[in-house]
């Protein structure tokens, strides 16, 4: 399991627009439908990555905690499903239901959205304010598979708390670490 860091998209970047398939509903979901009153979290995840599996239950809890507080959520899978069939839309439906994700888990078949966000790994997190300006990109917390640290979401939760309360968000942000996005050849 090779560790790939996030690219750390520039703070202040405007959220790239998207329209992606939600395999659960069969509908196309756009950025404007995801945006919450306080902001929006875009996560690049997949089904098979051990880094995502390590925190998947906490991702569901994060959504349960912050969607009611005005932060819109979208999880996006951009992996090549020809090479990684366990990340197929059908398997995404199963994973979302098994984990109890309270947010849409969208499929980026062309990988265009991952390129627009400069996503590099799974998981990769991008938090935008109410104006859809990037205010946080980085790790969930310091926990990784095998390091025995608890999965808390401390870093991302602090950024979300500060966003909601209008407090400054620390610019000292650590890259997320995970499996590289499985790009098409």
C-alpha cells in the first residue's frame, strides 16, 4: 500500500463545478445541489483503499454531525473501474448503504472532476466556505492504518467548526495521505 500525499490545492481556489452520477438514485447531482448554507465538503474516496476503509465509519459520522449544521457533503469516486472493479458504481451503492453514508457518493467516470480538484489520493478532502472558496484541504486526522492512533477527524472537524463559527481556519494544514487515484491509461 503506497502512501500518496494530496497535492494541496491553493487556499482561495473556487470550487470547480461538477455534475456526476449518483449510482444510488440514478440521478445526476451538481455542485449547486450539494452546497450547504455554511459551505461544502468534497471528498475523494473509493471502496477498496485501506486508508478510506480505516476511516469510513467516521466519515458517515462526520456527515451526520455537520450536514444538519449547514455543510453540504459529496463523496466522489474517480478510480478506473476497469482496473479496479471493486470500485464500480454497483459496489459504490453497496458500500454507501453498508457504511450508512448520509451524503451522495458520486461516480466520476471520466475522471475530469478529480483532475479539476487536483485530487491525488483517497481520501482527499476539500472544504469550501459559503462562497465556494477553498478554506481547508488536507488530512482527516493523524490516524493511518497500522499506526494505532484513534480515528477522530480532529483536523477536518476543527476546520469545519471554525468555518461554522466564523473563526479563522489555521493555514497550517497537513496533506492527506492515501492510495493514489487509479487513473485510466
